[in-house]
């Protein structure tokens, strides 16, 4: 997905949240953001019965003392950038 955990894309998949401008990786032109919102509405119109969860969603809670929750700090590490871009989604049932 090439998206960070706080991105619109990941929030849409996990929480079915509508996109916000602050969830975009960079400033979007209004017409592009409008298309982004339309894509979200089309996705929601599918009314999928699946509720997705992320396998790494509580990674920090598992590897730490349990006080911290969330995705790993990074799954991708290069000379210029490090962050979480990789996900495994599943349905709890």
C-alpha cells in the first residue's frame, strides 16, 4: 500500500474512516482530494461484510512492557527514510 499507519488508506481499511486532508502524504489539489473522497465513498458502497484487522496493529504492545500499542516504528528502512509501509490484514473470524 506504500502508506503509513496514520494515512487515509490504512484508516479506511481498518476503521472505515473517511479521508482527511491531514491524512494525505502531501498537500493535494482540491480536485484531487475530491476524487480521493469519491473513491472512499465507492469503497464504502461495496458494504463489505469483512472487518479487517492488522496483524502488526499491536506490535509495540507485544514486544514492549505492554504500555505502548501500535504498529512497529518501521518495516522499511533506507538511507533516506524509515517507517511502516508493510501490512498483513486479516479477518478475525
